[in-house]
C-alpha cells in the first residue's frame, strides 16, 4: 500500500485509454471508466494521435463528468492548437479526481468544425483503499 499526496491509502496505478476522438467529427460522448469502488484519478491527459493545425482546434472542447453531459471533474476545456502527433495536453481535474463507488465517467467532445486532429484520453488512476 502507498499514500497519495492527500494522505489517502491507494492501490497500484492503472492506466485507461479511451477510444479515438476526432475533433472534426460531430459532438459525441463515451463512457470511459466505471468505479466499482472509490477511486482517484491522479492524471488525465490527451495523447494526440493526429496533429492539430495552427487554428480552428480551439473551437472544440472536452468535458469530463460523472453524469451524461456532466462537467463535475473537468469543465469545458478547449483543444490546443499546433499540437504535434505524439504530444500530450495535460488536463486539470476538479474534486481531486475522486470518484465514488458505482459512478461512470463520461467524456464529452464538442466538435471543432473545419479543424484536424485526433486524440485518446489517457487516465492514470488507482482504487482508494480502506486502512
């Protein structure tokens, strides 16, 4: 067992990756994670599979919540322009990245019409352990 920066006991880290999002595609939503018990997401970032251009990408955004269309863990955050293939965009999560048992994690994408770019959402998380 180990502790996070808040003094909570946590289990081993797990990495989850979403299906591919295309920023030029119509608005969409994916369920990326289900918390069968309390967990903490320690890091969330976009891994760019296809580069974004010098303009247009910021018209779209990503939102992460525990309800469909929700923004409990990440308010609407615009996509970055000029991101190279293989680069990352770190995301700052709300609520310390904590999820309660039996919650799903919904990731919503709003279209950046006329812009190119694809990404995966990557989550690094662990179950919270009871002492």
